[in-house]
């Protein structure tokens, strides 16, 4: 099977399809190859007795360059023959097959096809962006790409098209907002993504009836399946490489003009713990650090409640060597452990929020100095025990290791009701709260995809790239729950090892 697959791909590449002499047939074939994507522009071309069509992607090509290189040049070369005139234009090359036409369009070139000729002309009109995309602050990586999206929709789609030069990548434009219309782009692979999911996304976005869309958060709240759940069902990202990876798996991306973030859907619980660095390094450190993030998730949920339960109800479980230490720490503290934990947790959230809202130099100072001073002051005043400060500080650090901001917020919010349950019923309260949380996560879905997939329903092979990060050459198929049209991703990339 792998050998046959390679031969088929090679034969398809070798047999080039020549252009037709009919202009309408050429245009129809190219539009069909691009799956009627909305960013493919087909314009009429008239000059004297010449008639033709201009084809380009408005996300990749610059209309000003088209005017400068073609129309302005034509005005200066009125007496030149067609071929001489076209070849004299900057960076023009002739093309006689559809594969090269499609390839040139994907690179940002504009292709001119004339009526009655089986030859096309291509000239470079790639957009030159004034603002250089920079790496997003919230998704920094050690290795790999350091590009991030900007606030301009066309620039973001250009960055994506530049990474994925494939005519099967389809973009559908929608206008949302009846007072101030915002351009929204829905991006997916036409031959991979499940058509039912794509149609449902397009339907939900097109049905949004609101005066304007300030940010992707407006769209998210209108299209997510369970809006009252504290856990996010859509993944935000500012990285083109991350969008590319999810599109390759069969997911859908939503871009909004004026925003640097893309919404990825449908997603599962484990997608929020994956980082691009997991795939930019070898699989052993990638697996270790992913497991560390999952451990941090449970640490944030359970560490403060366990401390409350130990001190309030189950002091006998604490090892004998630590009894005197913990007892000495909590003795003399007027507040109950629950109120200690709540006071410190709210204080940490206040410091974090202040650090985000203030200018960067001041915010960093507030985060460091404020945390040290307040912690030392409350311990010296006898309001909070030393152990509680350690527990809350460790909990805050673990929450920051979660690679997505939305999941970090969700787990910090979910931590509060579990602390209440621990203060009321001890270990029994923690168990009941965790059971309720687990049932809630099992019931969640994102466009028909179970939230805890592939853990429930259990699929061992898919655990290799969700809970774990095993070698890439083991990922032969796309996630089954996405119900993609094309499930194969690769065919034994390490076959050479067995030769």
C-alpha cells in the first residue's frame, strides 16, 4: 500500500494537464480546483482586441502591483505584440499546464489567460506587508516559527496561505454585524474537513445577529455548544503554524478582521495542553512536558482543597514528621483554613490582574514586589500560615504552566467550588466535587466531538498524540471523532528502517 501510494502520487505529478484553448473551460477548471474559495478573484481583461481573464488570490496578491505591472505597462507599450508586450513586463513567465498555473497563484502571482490561447502568463504580485508579524507574547516557543498573526485579516490569511500552498485550502467570507459589518473568514481543507461540521460552523456564524463584532469572543459565545460551562470549547491561537497543524487534522479556523486571534474548532480537552514546542523537539521531552501540564491541571484543582481537608478534618493523615511543623504554622492563625485559602487565592488573582492591566514595566514590578511584600506581611501579622502561602504560590505557578490562557482561567475558577466542598465535607466533599466535574466534562461536546476524546470513548492509538506525544511517524491516521473525509496522514515514513 505505501509503495502504491507513492507511485500514484508520482504519476499524478508527472502527467501534467495542458491548458485548453477555450477561456471559459480554463477558468472553470481552475475555479473548481480551488473549490470555489472566496479569496480567488477572477477579473475580466480587455485591451484592444485582446480578451482574457486575470486570476489571483486577494489574500496573497497586491492589486496595486497588478495595476502597475500590467495596465500601466500596457499603456506604454501600445504598439507591441502580445507576446513581446507580456514578456517585457516585469517577472513574467509563460505557463502551458494547469499545475503550474495553480502553483503560481498559490505563491501570490497573478495569472493572465487570453481567449483562444493555450498559454498563460504569470507575473509576481505578492503582497509586501508594511508591518512585520512578530511572535505572540502568550504563545512563545523556544524553537520553530516565531511569526504571529496581526490585526489585519488579509495579512493573517496571507501568512496562512504562505505556509499552506495547497489549492484545497478553502476560505469562505461572511459579514457579521448589522450596524458595523465585520469580515469573518472561515478556513478549512475542502477534501479533509467533515462537510457537516463545516456547514454547521458556517450556519451558526451567518445566523449571528448583533450590531457589531468587537472580538472573536462575540463569535465564540454565539456558536459554542455549552455557553454556561466554565471550560472552553474553542481554542484560541495567534500562531500560523498552530492553525496549520489543526487544519491538517480536519478542523476549522475562524478569523475576524481586527483581531490577532484565530478560533479553532472542534477541539477536545487535551488540545489545550498541547504546545508547538512539543513538536519542535524530540518526543521524549515533548511527552514529559505535556504530562507535566496535565499534572499541573490536577494540582491546581486539588492542592488547596487537600490542604483544607487535611487541616480541618483529617489531621491524622499528615505524616508524623510534618505534624509539628504544620501545627506550629496554623496555631495562632485566627482564620479557618478555608478562609485562609480563599484570602490568598483572591490576593493572587488581584496581583495577576493588576500586572496585566498596568504598563509592562510597572506590571512586572507589581507582580514580584507585591507578591513578596503581601506574603511576608500576612504571615508576620498571623493572618495566614506559612504552609498556606507555599500551597497557594505553588498552585499559582502550576496554573501558569497550562499552555492556553482560557483553560488556565477555567481551572482557577473550578478550584473555588472544590475548596468549598473540602471545607464542608473534607475528603468526601473533594470526591463528590471531582465526580460532578468529571460527569460535566464527559457530557460536553464540541460540534459532535466528545470533549474528553480519545479518553472517552477510549481509543488507545489516539492517546499517543493527546495525553502523550509519541513519535510523529506513528501518527498514521487523523482523529476518528473528527469524521474527516481523508483519514490517512502518512504511509510508514520510517519504512527505510526495515530495508
